[in-house]
């Protein structure tokens, strides 16, 4: 029976595959519903062909991946037992009981590796992989082997070159070894992948194929034991395990590679076909000691590579943050009788909030304010796009209706599904003292009157967010700007800011705070931001926080 397993929040939810096709996506009509804004409505589907299950991407916005590789659109790929699937941010695993694990454990890398089934009860001759093994067993050889492996791997920062070096050193330490192999997996749910093989003195027919016993491999991974098999072809202890005896290996050792938490992430296997040079239990203890040092070096190198990649990403994100800041205005208009204020605080290095305010035409000031669906890098990319669109559009028109239609149509073109922008575009007429604006799905602005009364624009004038429907007819509203009027625009990072007990700041508190402040836009904006910070009481913000305030003095 084949099934697809949905992995969310540490839980695995299986879906048995009894009929095809099986559609996966965000739409309620999908057979497997995936609740994520980054998953397309009909993201992918599972189909059956020649008794195999295949995954097909249906033209999704964020792609479909199998074992880290992206699928071409409408090009079904056969799935193997244990394959890891990623649709947008959603992770799944494919399971098929009719396939043995050799479907995912058979690889081509200097030959073919096959897993053979066997009876675990037949395994004998083992040693627990704990540290560097028994200290009293060949301590000089252990120290020599540890020094050899340390010297061989010193200065290595390429993960791909570590495994071959380990095998080269092991062949020096164990001159009787004819074949060696190292298999590694990314995580506990991933299949083992051969990363290095080494052959010595074997004919071309023998070197073309390497077979490993599942009996031994399961014991090594599950019990963290090092396994020694002496003369497997004739040893009565393995008579019930046909897969082991069929290997015609006179002597073999297989030990786990343990990470810093003691969990196995791979195995090392050595074997010899010389009956006069069998491995001994002391050899197994020596291999365990050397494997421990090799595993530590591999893990340290992996952590170093991860750290270097993180440093590179941090540097790139710092540059991206600077670029994004450059898209926002360095200073706001300075106009007699008017005051303008704006603040922007991203939850991550870059964010999806947007504001702009600039003079244009004759006695005109453009006010643009928005919030992209999503934060981080995806939100920042869309934010940069709408920033350029607003600047270009307002350079040839001061008609809010025309500008909104132009901006929306441009954002709808090639817009990533599930990404949109709640947006307010307005024009202040400095001669008539009016504010003409259109609201595309954003929360209504608050208007603080000179008397302290707080009004809010009717929600009925709010249209759909930008980037969803081309040629949408946005309603345009004109309001007078009286002396002492202060308009306050916020993103949801303000009213949804949470304290350590997960209590929201709330829209009502925003209204109360605005009512209690004076009518100076800059002082009001700074005080509101400070109050939001005080409410959070040190809790990291979970969304971008942007505030804009403007009005007549």
C-alpha cells in the first residue's frame, strides 16, 4: 500500500493512496489540503503509471521538490519509498510498502549498492559504539589511528572530500581491507547515500557491485553497534541469513558514525576476501575509535560549513537591508503648515512593509502606504517592486483613480500566487487642503481631530488588495484637511504586537492612544511606537511595524 505522509508541527499525518489522481494544494477541493499561503491552489498531483506513483507539478508558484531537486512543470517523476517531498514550505514523505528500501538505497557511485534482507537474530560479534571504545584494547594502535585520521582530515573544509580521505586512511590502518564504503544521510528520515567507495585488488566484475546486508545495517543504525562478521560464507551463526552468506565475504566490519548528540548519521563498512587476514574483535574496537574521531571531524566540518554559509547569508541580508532602506525616503517633505512622520521596523533583516511620501507636480504630495502578504525576503522583493511602480506611476499622473488602476494592473502581471499588497494611495492638495485617497484592503486610517475626537474612514470604501484582480474599480475618497487634523496609518504589526503573555496591543488601544496624544504628527508617531514597544516588554516582534502620521499644524 502506498501513502503520502504530511509532516507538520512535529506530527505525521498519513494519507492512503487508493485512487488517482490525488491533487495537493490550498484549494478546498484538493484531495490533500495544504494550509499555507505559499502553496498554490492546485499545487501538484500524484498519478499512477505502470504500478508506480509519480508526482507532477501543476505549475505552482513556489515549485515542487523531491529529495531537494525541483521538478519541471507537468513532468511527472516516479517516487521511491522514503522520498522527501516539499511543496512550498510544506514537507511530506512518500511511503510504499510494496518497495523494499533498496528502492531508495540503490545508487550508482563507482558501482551499484544494493541492500539485501536478512534475519537480525543471526547477528553476532558486536561492540557498542561509545566514545573511543575499550581503552585497554590496542591503545597504541588506537592513538596512532586517531592521529592518522586527524592529520588526514586537518584543514579540510569541503564535506565532499572528507569521506574519501577517511577511506584512504582506513586502508592504511587496515592493510587487509579489500573494499570500503561510507554511507551518510541528511537526517533520520532520509535514506542513506553512498558518499565514498574504495576497492583494492578486485577484478572488474567484482568491483562493479557492492552489496550490504540489511540485517547488519539495521543493527548498526538502530542499536549503534559495531558489527563484526568472520567468514560469513560458512559461519553457522549466519546460516539463517541468506543475504549475508550470499556475499561470500570472509570478514567484514560495519560501524556507525555518530553525531555530537550520539545519533547515527552514517556508517563505515570494511571487508576483506582474504581468509587468512580476517578482521578481529580488536580490529573492530580500533575501527570504532577511528570512526568516532572521523565522525567528530565530519560533524565539526559540517558545522563550520553551515557557519560560513550563515555568515555569507547574514552579509547578503545586511546588504539587502541597506538596499531596502534606500528604497524608503531619506527624509519627508518639509512644508509650511504641515508635518510628516514615518517609522519602519522590520521583524527580520528585511521586511514587507512599505511607505513613501514625496512632493510632485504643483502643490501635490503623494502618500503611499502598504503591507505585503508575508515578511522576510519574499515580502521585501514585492515591496521593492511596488516602490518602483508607485514612483514611476506618480511621475505622469496626479489622478488617484488612474494611478491605483495602473499600479494594481502592473502588480497583477506575473504576480506570485498567494502574494498581494494591502495598500493606500493618496494625494494631498496643498492649495485646497484636501486628501484624496483609495484603500486597497488596508485597515482604515485614523483621523485625530483638533478636539481629540478620533474618526475612522468608512470600511465600505475599502477595495480588495493590490495584485489580485486586474482593472478593479477602486473607490476614491476625498476628505478635507483641517487645522489640527492628524492622519495615522499603521500596519498590522502595531495592533498585533504581543506582550510576553501573548496579549495583543489591539486596535482599540491604538484609538485610545491616538485620542490621548497631542496633534503634532511627529510626536504622536514617536509616542505610539514607544507605547507599542512598552507593551511588548522585550518580546521579539513577530511582524513588521510601520507607522505614518501627517497633518496640518
